[in-house]
């Protein structure tokens, strides 16, 4: 992985500024120098910067820095993580507006899981779930514990027993051909928004509890890396998940890619 800060290769001092662990990010896949849902990623970064730092983020500049990082690495296909933080942020004066710094990390392309996932439900609610912030410890620990228990990943359920999201991904269900998007507080992903906009008219948004899972015959997980079928959640099995995942992939395949350049 290579890391760039504000358009140039990051120095140790610049990286040290990110250790405050206060910031937000977005992760995206680049193919042929283009991104699906690029405008959604940039909107996420602008909104997070305003909320966490009281500053305005220049999306055009960030897009140029992403392109510059790819050119410096000599690649057109990659995984990018764009992190917004501030070396000027002082936790003793958190209301003071500060200029922000942007890290662009370039890594090899990533893809969605290749086989259906078996999930265990976990009662957990991320802090400020609408923000893709850098507080990821609990996400990775819950995934680790799920693997230790013999599952592939964890699905979060809030204090009211409602399904919210996966550790680093969104979830959708289907019953009798109708796609249902659970609506407990969660980070609304770019792939989720893209699919909702083009898949079968107005999306069906519902509160979904664990007790209701038996009424669904299919489930999928999705994030910027793609879409994958969910085989089971706890004791609930979803026999039609492969077909739902293929339908979602075909729908996403018809969506355009926005060039970074």
C-alpha cells in the first residue's frame, strides 16, 4: 500500500497527525480510472468534513488527488481509501474550525466474497452510524469473534432487535420477489444508494427484526467491493440468495462508471 497526503507522498510527520484517531473516510474501487458512485463518495466526504471539523472540503481537489495518486503508482485499477483528518485539530478546542488534510491510500483491487456468507447476529450499534468515521475497532473485533465462532462475519442488531448493517457492509432481503432494505440507524453505503435508485422502482424501506427473518427467502450483502449472497443468519437460511445476488450484480453492471480524470 502507498499513501499520499494532500497530493504528495505522505511523510512520517504527516502520518503521525492521523494518529489522533479523529476523522472520517470513504473506500472505493477504481477500474480503468473510473469509479461507480463517485459523486456519492465525494458527498460523503464533504458532509463528514463539515460535521467533524466545521470546514468545507473541495471535492474537485480531492478527486484530483485521487487521480494523481493512481498516476504516481502507474495503475488504473485499485482500491482507494480516502481519509480526511486534520493535523491542526486540537481535542482541547474541538469547536475551532480547522483546515483538513486528505490521505489517499492506494492498494490492489478488491472484490466481493466469492461464496455465500454465514452470519451471526450481534447486538451492537456503531457510534454516529451515519458517519463513516475512523472508529473501526468494534467492527473488526466483532468480525474476528464471528470467525472464531465458525461464521464468516457478523450482522449488527440494535437495542430494539432491529437489523441495521454488517461489519463493513449493508444488507438487503427479499420475499416473493420484493427487495426490502432494513432501516435501523446505519451507514448508508454508496452501493446501497445506487441499487435503490435503479432496482425495481421505489425501494421498500422497513424496520426488520430478527424475528422476521423467517419471512424472507433471500439476503445479500453489499459495499463498494460488490455484492454477495448471504446463506444464513443464525439459524435462518435463505435458499434464493444466489439468484438475488446475480440480479443485483446484473443491475449494477448496467450502471455507469465516473472517470476520476
